[in-house]
C-alpha cells in the first residue's frame, strides 16, 4: 500500500467520502504527485491538511488529524 493510501486511510474517519479528493488537493499544494509521496513528506502534508481542514472542522479536530497523518 502506498504512503498516500495509508495517509488517506488515516484521514478517512475525519474527512469521510471526500478524503481522496481532499488529500489529492493537498498534494498539489505540496507540489508532489500523490504517487510520489514518501514518509518524509508526511509532516509537511499533515500541515497542509490541517490548514485546509481547519476551515471545515474545529481546530482541535484539525490538529488531531494533523498528528494522525504525521505519525505515518
């Protein structure tokens, strides 16, 4: 399973059915193709996810999502 798929699996409880599209957009902001995401990208990707997710959920949930993704 790819690192991107693993990150999506961890984010799904927070983001629901929109997870893949949401995560794809964050990869574009990171300027890395989703197929090329490695564990080294996870901290930065998690930060982008938190920043965007905080617009649609409360700050505590967004931070929890960030930590979940960054943990790999």
